[in-house]
C-alpha cells in the first residue's frame, strides 16, 4: 500500500506532464523506493542537492515560522475562506510593508524591484526633432 505522498505523486503524474526535475527534502517519504522508482519510471531526474545542509531551507523556514507566530496562531478563522483571506493579507503585509533586517530595512518588494532595476536600467528615449 502506498503512502499519501506517493498517492499524491501518482495522481499528479497521471493528471499533468511530469517535470524534468523533482527537488525533494531528505526525509524518508521522498527517498523511499516507492517514491524514487515512480519518478524514475516517469523519466524525472531527482535532485537532492545540499544533502544534510541545514541552511538549504532556512529562508522558507523563517517565512513559515513568521507566518505561524505572527498570523495563524493569532486568529481563530471559521473556515478555509477566512484563513485564505487572512493569510493572503499577512503575506501582502510581509512582502510590501514589513521591513526586513536582512534586506537593510527594506521590504522584500522594494528589494526585488531594486534588483530588477539594477539588472535592467531604464532606457532613455531621445526625441527626434
């Protein structure tokens, strides 16, 4: 009997084109023969780079920790719609209004757009008279 992760993988592979690469964590359900053999049979390369490195997911882990303590545990939503709306509002706050020390006090939104503007400077248009 396959576990829920393998069942979800089977459903995804039956409904959608398989990805070229699957990057997974180093936990047993993603390293099991049932999981890896299904990916290999579908022609999917398996990436587990950074094996054993705790820093691999640190940014995502910080995001989830912040979401959990600053939003989810502070509300008693009545259902999925309310939870989705509340979490959506918090993510907008987190990205657009909350300053981040790691970004020099900027928001992720501001830091992203500053990076984009550096990579693609505005092109000046010269008027022809």
